[in-house]
């Protein structure tokens, strides 16, 4: 059986890509800004079962406390809000996203191994995901790892086409079938994200992906990186001030993540 990471078992061979609650004192994922009012989207399984959510790092290695405004366990989405001013990412209507479109993921993969800095991977939208019996997800080939959960899947021009949700559990599949799956990952469609945010009353920046241009990955990264942030969820013994954590505490968290 596949591992359920952060308490979410998505299907028989699929595991969500966060930190296991039962093994880790903290859960680390990725989030991105969707409004000028500090609204941030991440994956629900990143914050599930945790009493405190932090986003950052911001100035002087500090972390800001984020408020959880809305969650959707079925679609694995969570809406946060923090006192931060970052540019929102535009979101594409899913019916404007063709199969075969280049797709990029920016986030914080395996921060305990790769360090707490943003990384970018590139692939394509492979097609619909149909094995779950519902049409909310799509398959992509951009590499994702633990820590990418909740991060944006972007078109080449930096428009959100989905949210990183899960990856195929290749080891479990190989044990069952004798075949090793290669780079099969899943995202939540932008259509579900739009519905989720509209139900929360968040003002959205909707934009069709520009299919006639082909920016290089470094251009997409530069365009989007300021809008992407790390998300840490934990159950602390003591709460902290909403203005942010002291640098000393931030350094402790970064030591755990690095």
C-alpha cells in the first residue's frame, strides 16, 4: 500500500507530498499569493492537524503567522492570510489549458535535504487524471517532491494552471506490477481553485495563458518567485505574536528544514 503523507491517502498508488504528521513535528509545503490582501493558497494536507501556520522566510529570516480562513479537504486546498504584501499570481480558466502545454512547478522540494530555497522544475500537462472517478485533477511531468505540496503549477508565462497535489507512488506500483512508473505527478485543476476562492470571496486575477509565447524557465521563475512562499505548520507549545517570530526561533525552524 502507498504511504499516506500528512494524513491524506489520495488513491491506491498515490501519496501526497508533504511531511508525515506521525513522524515529523512540523509539516512543510509551498504556498502562493492570490490577492493583494495577503491571501495565500496551499494544500490542505500541509496544514492538517496543526494549530499554527507560518509563512516565510521574510525579512531577517523571520516567519509570519498566517490565519487559516477556509479549507477544502476533498480538493486538498487551504486558504491562508498573512500580513504580507506580495504580488498575486494570475489564474487561468482550465478550459484555456491545452494538453501538452509546458508546465512549471516552483516550490520548496525536500527542504531538509535541498535547503530552504525555491526550486523550479519543468514538464508538460500530460492529460486528465481519470483513475479517481472525478475530473478535478490532471497529470503533469514536472518533477515534484515532498515540500512542493500546495505550490503553483504554472504556464510558461507565469499563469497558475493548477496546484501541486500528489505524486504516483512508484515504489508501491513497482511492487504490485513489476513496472516502474516514471515522473507521474498530479495537480488540482485551476477550475477547482477558482471555485474555492470565489466561494471565499477572494478577488481573483484571471488570465488566459499566452500560447503564442515561449518564455525560458528562468524568465518564468523571475516573474513568479516573489509570489511563492514556504508554509510551515506545527503544534507549538507556545503561540507567537502575529507580527512574526523572533529571528532566533526562525533560525531554529530553518535548521530543521535545511
